[in-house]
């Protein structure tokens, strides 16, 4: 149990160091952030991988991989548009996302990842 807590804390620390608080603000995001825990919303650059059954995101400089929840469905469209011609699903694409850190999951495919992130804003997908 102590080992799991240690790895969770180390993973969280790594994610925090690889992600930075967003300096971009708008009235729409300001209103939304008031309803979320402000310290759990972060802007991260990293590698996005999407396929038929799984969406994952790995922040730059991090080895942890997060299950991605995108309630809008827009991230999948932007990912597919950013794929090079002839690419297969699950091809890594660079992305910058504002995400809410949801912590680890104990259910379904998400339980196989280090944690879950919920997309709050898509800043950039692809080069």
C-alpha cells in the first residue's frame, strides 16, 4: 500500500512539473473554472494517441499516460484531421490541452492508465 501511495505521489509530482497553469484566459473559461477545482485544471503539451477503444495523453517529459475523457467529441475530430496521410489509428500526435486531473480510475479500460484527464479546452492538436 505504501508503495502504491509513493508511486501515485511521484506520478502526480511529475505531471505537475510537466504541466503549467494556463496563462490564457477568456470569459468562457473563467466562468467554467469557477465550477471546478482550480488547482486540478492544467495546460499541458504532450503526445495524444486515439483509436477505436482508447484515448490517451502523455505530457512532455513524463512517463505517465492518462486516459482521456472528451465529452465534446471535438478532440477526436481534431486528432483525425492532424494525422498524416495514410496513418493508422493510435498514431501519436502532438497536442496542447487544458485538462482537469481526475486521479486514477478503478473501472474499465481507464484503470489500466496512471490516471484520468478530462479535456476542458483544446488549444492545439498537431503541428
